[in-house]
C-alpha cells in the first residue's frame, strides 16, 4: 500500500468520524430545540402547519458543515494571498493592469507555465505559508524562470529563483562539478525565502515589495531610489521609486499573475489540477547513490528522478555536496527506508565511488571550475594550476584529467 493510499484512507476515515460527530451534535441540538417548543410558530406567533417540511437545526448545521471548498494547491494558495484586496494608486494599478492584459492575451502560456509548476507549487506554497509570508511570494518562480528548475539566463543566473553565482555563494548554495544548489528546488527555495526576509528586515522595515525590488536589482539600487523618493516628499514605498525598467515591472508582473490565478475563470485561464500535498518525498542519504541505482530500487523511471533533482549534474548524489534526494511522493515508505539505509549493491557502488573520489586525479565535468575543484579536494587553486601546467584556468574542458597531488 502506497503512502498516498494510506493517507487517502486515513482522510476518509477522519472524514467519516467528523461527519458522524456533526450528525450527533446536530441531532443533540435538534432535540434540545424540540424541548424548547412543541409546535413551530411563525414570527407572528401563529402556529405553522407541522405537516409541511421545514428545516430543523439538524439540517441547517449538518449541511452548512458539509459546504467545504475543494482542497487543492490552488485553493490553498488563494487563501494565503495577502495583497489582492489592497488598493493601489491609479498609476500603480495601471501598471498591474497592463500585465494582466498581457498574460490573458496568451492563456496557453499560463497553462504551460502552471503545468510546469505542478511538482513544486504545493510544497513552495507550504513553505511560504509556514513563514507567514504573502502567498503571492510563491509565484516568484513564475516571473523569474517560468517555473523551470533548469532555467539559465545569459547573465549566469540559474534555477527556479534565478540566483546569480555570487549571490548563491553568499547564501551557502554549493556549486561544483557534481551539484548546483541553485538548481536544487528545495535548497534554493529556502535560500530565496531567507534572502527576501533578511533584506526586508535589514533595509525596509519588513516591506516585502521593496525587498522584491532589491531581489531583482540589488539593495544598493533600491536604497538610492528610496532616498531620492523620500527627498521628493514621497512615502518611499515600491510604487514611488524610479528604478530600472525590469525592476519597475517586477512587482506588477507578480501582482498580475496572482490576480489571474485568484480568479482564473474571469480571465479565461484553465489551471492544471495540483494536489494539496507536495508531489515528492525527501530521502536523507549518508552515502553516494546514482539515479540509476535509485531508479531500480524504487521502481520508478530515472527520468522522473532527474526531473525532481535538477541540482544533480552528473546523475548521482554525493552527500559531501547534497544529502537530500527527492523521489515521487507515492513511493512506499519501506522502500524509501531501504534506499536511505543502502542495500549491499548500493554499498558496493559506494565503496567504488569513494575509492575513485579519494584518488589523486579528478576528471573535469561540465560546470567544473578550478576554484570549486580546489575547494572540493581541499587543495590550493594555485597548486592545481602549477601541477597541471594550466595556462587558461577559465578554459577547463570536460574529460580533462587533473592531478591533485603534483605526482
């Protein structure tokens, strides 16, 4: 029995218990009301024909209790929105409206992007909600990367949240030849939310819209624009600032897509069904595992594991870089435990992996840099250059073999 099946049965059982409780409570209320009056009367005090059907407290309370909204990720997200009811100045609202019209003119693009968000939206919404942040924040990847975990910009930004290398490094996102934390959805999401909260608290007295602007353009740019606005007698909030064009459009884009998702039917948009619970489970590993091995053990396609773990650059997970492997949510918990503990075949593979890693050479892989290789093996970068007679440190080639000891 899978985890999802178990959960669904528990939910059904819990639902039955709730309904039974509602029925008993409503029946008790009905009996209590019956003792208060023997014959129903109208507001004028005249008797009402008891043979005609009329609602009792049981009917009212029971059916009101059953009028529940369907639970899916979109419903949860809408409930967490905090900016939808806030009115904006006319000029600011006009900027939002322009983007609403832009998005609604191509509903197929929204459908594509929201479909791409399917594995991630419920979990990201959960993380945003647990921090008490506006639900609109969960849609930043829509603006940043069109919800593509593997997205890379021409300027070097990468991942759902489009971290530049320097920013990722400052936030502790590991990058080396085997792993890029900017592409890891779990790690990068946590870093992005930390970053937004940190900047809001440090610079903007908790104003998240200003923090979003700083996320896009840098705190220095936003702080200068805010000082200029304050000097002109303005409030200095996001809508007052004169910023680079992309940053001026950043929050309006986010507000626009949130407005459409808040009422998709009004804008002729169809959203994919996304379950209220995250689509993946996490497995903590203390030993290296290839995605091929995990695929065989879990009986899921390797492609599914690759899509859930875009931060793993070479088809394997090395606990020295990352310890968490994401797997489809419906995998049986006993199988997940087996993967986490490692079977004999995996242990043999781990031993071979360790022997290769502890050797005196390193084969350059796509995305490797000398600084990352030096950090990984705890050697000096200049020694690597000298030992391998490297003339152009920035021009490493995949497959190139580097000595790590000078011998």
